[in-house]
C-alpha cells in the first residue's frame, strides 16, 4: 500500500539554527511531491513541488530550500531559521500518471522557532 | 495564477442541520476541485472532489456542486453531526504544471448540540 512518512513529528529550534525535514513515500514510483506550510490558524501555503529527482520548483521566495535526492525522498532545509518559519509543515504527494490529481498529505512536522 | 476565495470563514450550525461552504476560482483552466477536512492538530484529509466534466457528486452526507460558467463550487453537508466540526478547505488545480493545488482560506465549521 502507498504511505507517506514525515519526521520529525515535532521540533523546537532556536532562531538562526539550521533545519532539515524529511518526507518519504512508499508503495509508488515517481510521485509528484509537495511541501506546504501552515501557520497557526491559517491556510496552506505551497512552498515547493517536485515532479522528479532533482527537479524542484519554488513557489515562495524565502530562506527555505528543498531537494529531492531520491525518487521517494523530499527534503526541506534552511541554513538559518527565522521566527516566522514556525508552523506546521506538510508533505503531500500525487501518484505519478494518475489522472485525477488527488493529493494526499503526510502527518506533518510541527516546528517552533524560539 | 489561480486565486481561490472561500466563504464563510466561520459557520455554526445546530446538529442535524445542513451546512454549505462556497468557493470561487479565477482560472478557467482549473479542472479539479477537492475539499479537505482538517481536525485540530491533524493533517488535512481529502473528503470529496469533483472534476470539471461533472456538475455534482455525492458521497453519503456530503455533496459538491460545480458551476464552471460562474467559476464557483460548493460543499454541502447534510444532517450534520458533532464529528463534522473541523476546518474545511476548498482547492483548485489543473492537470499539468505540476498539478499544484491552490487552497482557499478555510472555513471553521462548528456543529452545536
């Protein structure tokens, strides 16, 4: 079966520290992958998406970056965190070649920057 | 790019009543419209979706309607129950271009006993 994992589940980091969040999927090949951020009580903001290994599209210019080193692995990084980076980070995926665009979310990482 | 507006931002209904949430979109190329339910602290869950070649879709107590001419779509929940209380998000996308979803701002639905 197809599943999506994210870790860590929660993270507390000081301002200026680096960040690395990981998302992995199982049970499929060549999925489209997405990173979203949700600030407290707010909507979903698309940060990055990837349609294949090494292919990253950025939606919002900021101090975050993404990488896709393997087909089923998507990583969100930052060199120096800001207070405004706090939020709920969600990875999502679409099964490649599936015409219905159904996007499913991982369990998320709750990041608090102090 | 696509812009999705969602109303109302909060909705309070009595248990057993119906709830309606409305969204409008701007890009006529959009052809896929999902709805997500997000409970507090949890991930959004896809509850129903509709494609542009269909005007209405039902799944038990939930239905979605789409008016392509007017560029709006709505979520209808009948016989609401306390467990329907959550934040609901509409979204729009088109096939291609990474199949990106543009989300509405969300509706906090509260079902009161």
